[in-house]
């Protein structure tokens, strides 16, 4: 079953796989705020992306898919500032 971005249960995507437009591995979802999904890729050399939620294509319960590829994610959203402290968010940490 696929969920469109407006129907996603956002807390459930924490620690799930994130994929780009052509199936590229973007990493694992670490945090979800009101407007951004924060993804981390890599074990030793970590790459972080903060991608706007409006760029989510769908979610199948296991993988969150985006409407952009890895190159665009790197060019536009890599190591962006995290959402402002005033935004509510869900995190995989307790």
C-alpha cells in the first residue's frame, strides 16, 4: 500500500529508508519537522540532507521516496540548516 505525501504518518518514517527519484539510496530518515525530513547517509563519512516534505513522492511503509534524485539533493539540500527551533518535530531518539 502506498501513501501519498499528504497521507503519511510522519512519526512512522523515522529510521526508514529514503530513496531518490531513480531509486538512489539517500540514507535513513532521522527526523521529521513541520516542513523538512532530515536524512543521514553513511557510517563513517556521514552526509545529511534536510529535504522539504513537499518533495516526498510516496511512502510504502518501508521506504520514503522523493521526487528528486541524489544529485539534486546534494546540490540543494545537503547540510542545510536544520528547521528552526520553533518548529515541532519527531525524532528517532528518546
